[in-house]
């Protein structure tokens, strides 16, 4: 055995060859879809309520008339013999769209009129589809447990504001947007509803007449809630 030593690195094939350098051609780039991400609404609930009061100045009469006419149409339809419940299912979606449109217009302090209450019928298919789908999804979640049903209702709560704001949107897309919009905002909305609880109890003692003023106040506040969450969206 010879006594000459040589460096192992000088002997070929002992160590595997180094891998080729990584270049841009080897990197697979994954792009995210352009999905709107919504942040938690930045405006405090009490400020949303104050904004609603300011928006309703000069519009209380329209708000009260809207509630009264909405109740007359929906309640009157339900009294139709035999077909009443089917009829209310058919018209409920378009009526809710028009209902939200009026209060969204009031919240934006642009000219609102009672004819807007019936504008949902111009997009009848979308409005009906959104109503039936939200009703179905909420019912299915409620069959599991009450709490999931309530959470689902909050997730879908902005659906008809979205349709009123953008009549070109489809029913499923509006529901999807509402779910995205309400991520992180469901508790905020719950707290907003809770602020009206005491007022709602007082309205009972007025034989329900007080609701003619309370509901416009609530609905205009919800319109400002929608505007607040919508204004905080960013694209990823």
C-alpha cells in the first residue's frame, strides 16, 4: 500500500456534482385571484347612527311612507286566498331590493323617491334568486343549529344592498360579496342591532306605530354600515 495521500476532492466521481444554479425559468409563480378583501368597518356604530339622523333630515316623511307602503304591499299580498304565501315569496326579493335602494339613496344624500321601492322588479330574476337562495342557505344552516343559522343570516345581510347598489350583479355573486364583506364585521353588525333593541321595546308600547320612525332610522344606519365596510375594501 503506497504512502502517497491526495485530497479526496481531486478524485472524480467520489462526490456528486453540484446541482445547476436555480434560475427564473425554474420558479413557478403562483398568482392570487383578484378577489376583494374587506376590512372591519372603521366608523364607530354610534357615529353611523348619527350619520343616519343627519341623512334623514328632510327625508323622514319619505322614510315613514316607505315603511307604510312596504307593509301594505307585503302584508296585503299575504292575504290573497290560497296563493298568498307563494305570492309573497315571489315579490319579496324585488321589494327588499327597492326598500334598500331608497335608504341607500337617503344615506348618500341624493334624491330619493317612493318609486324606487318598486325598482327591484326591473331586475326581477336576480332579486327573486337572491331572496330564495339566502332563505334556503339560512334555513339549511339553521337546521344544523340555531347559532350557525344566525351567523349565516349576518353573512348574507349585505346581499340586497349590493344588488341595489349594482343591478348588474348576479344573485350568487351578490351573496358571495356579502359573505366576503361581513368577514370580521358580523360582531360589529350585531352590536349595531343591539343599540336599537331598547327603542324597539318602546315601540311595542305605541301599538307598533313607533316602528314607522324606528325602521327608517335603522335602515338608514344599515345603509351607512354598508357604505363604511364597502369603502374599506382593497384588492389583493
